[in-house]
C-alpha cells in the first residue's frame, strides 16, 4: 500500500515519549508503504550501546532498512548539526529511490531542527548568562520570560516560563546578534522547505507509559545493561555518549554508591522525567497529529497515517 508520491516528495515523522511503541509501529508502517526508517534518536546512533539506547535489533527491524542506527563510535561527539546533515542526505537518497523516509525518534530538538532548520548559533556569552542567572535568582524566571515576550514574543510563546535555560538562551541570542531567535530561524530552512512533511505522535495515559518504562528498564538489566556499561567504561566515551540514560546510574552501582535495585529505580525515575520533557517539547508543536495507542488499534493508526499523508 505505497503512498502516492507528491511532487516534492513526502516525509513521515513518528515522534512521542520513550517506551510508547514508536519503533514497532514505524516498522509496520514502513513495510506497508515501501518506506525506510531514519532514526532521530541521539543515542541509537552510537555503536555498542544497544541495550542502553534500546536501538532495534535485526528481528525488531522486521526486514525494513534502518539508517543512523549504530553507526558512530561512542568516543565521538554527536550534535544536532551532525544529525541534520546526515538525516537530510539519507532522506534525499531514499526519495531518489522512490521510497518513503519514515523519521522516528523522541529527540525533540533533533526533529525540530531537521524539519525547520538549524540557525547559526552564536557562541556562549558566559558573562551575559551569569547576569541573567542572577536576575532569575532575585526575581524569578517568570519575570525574565515577560522580558523575552517583549523582545521576541513568538519565541517566548514556545518556552515555558519556568524553563530558565531556554529563556536565557533566547535572550543571549538577541544580545549577541542584535536579532531575535525568531528572525534568525526565519532565515534558515529545513526539510519542510523542500518536502511535504507529516508529523505524527503516539501517546497514552501516563500510567501506561510509566508501566512501559518500568518494564523496559527491567528488561534492560535482564538483557545485560550492567555488562554493557562495564564494557563501555573501558573506552573513552564522548560527553554526548555518556548522557545515555542508564550509564550514570549503573556507574553509581558499579562504584559501590548504592545497590542494584536502587540503580534500577534511578533509571526508571530519570526515564519518567525524560518522558515528561519529551511530552512538553512535542505538545508545543501544533503541526503534530496525535494518536492514543491505548484507544486506537495499531492497524487503524497506520491506516490513518497513510490516508493523511496522501492529502
């Protein structure tokens, strides 16, 4: 059931929180539409971290070709710019072969940058950041958010008043360049400028997601997460690779800071916090169409995605 190719080509994005079932659904969707999967996961790109990153194995790929999974040495840094360059090239190659790119992942920054473009970011201004942090300490982030609203209302609308880091960064960009983040983004173009983009997200009640997360973490440890961390610790890991969920927590166990059960619980708690941040990020994008996997059968979700992609 291939999607009718539009003039500019169509790209499908499947996003959502961790442990919601994006991988399984994307494989089935890609199989039906002659598609290939491009991973938009900042950790699955690394080699030798299959358990911690939960990257799909051969059986989970279901015969569907996957890109940007297990291709970078964990000793190398990986950035959103690196991802955008690689993913853009992969999407163009897939379309050239008359296939449909299905971009799948929960890294909100990666997805947004790929779709809308990544504007040249000025270097950090430590002095300015320190002054803004002092301002927040004295007056609160909400007041600084109001200041941003006057300077760059569009950027402020997409940032929560409590998100001090992003508020400061938006103000820092204006301070350093004399232009707002919105102005700079308008000058950049991502895949949305070249192709027809369809963005779908999977969701479910919080209790179900948390149950899935807990089960996934238990499986990770049963599958050998501790042994994987032991092996990774023998290498010189990049800063980005070390950020994978579970690495720091297992290191604490291996260093005798706490027991194995506490390590598991820490991974579960931190993964739940991560899922919350993913929801916050994706909920801010009005282009996304959401599907509740607890209420709609998988086959119907796939059919709806295909139908909406041909509009």
